[in-house]
C-alpha cells in the first residue's frame, strides 16, 4: 500500500544510501588529498628554508670577502700615498 501511494520508495532509499556512501568515499579521498598536500607543503617549506639559509650564508661570505678586499685596497692606497713624495701630491 505504501508503495502504491509512493510514500515508500525503496529505489529512492537505495539511491540515498549509495549517495551517502559516495559522500563518505569523497570525504575520505578529500582527507587523503589534504594530508598529501600538507606533506608536500611541509617538504617544500623545509627545502625553501634550507635554500634560503644557504643563500644567506653565501651572501654573508661574499660581503665578508668584499669587505676584506676593500680594506686591502685601502691599505695599499694608503701605503702608496705614504711612499709618494709630497711634491707630487696635489
């Protein structure tokens, strides 16, 4: 009688169950995808931090070398000025 009046539709109930399972499966896949994305982001962040650290070390080393070269040139120029007789200096 309920089937006749369209109040009980087994097919609709079955579809809803399948939709629910499908939604759960989708949620599971989404969670897995989110976990994988988080892991990738973590790995990329770690790699970025490592590269950034190396870059900063290289910059610091280059700055130190330039500072040393600059000081060395200043010392050479000062020594040359001292060795030049005063009559040639303008």
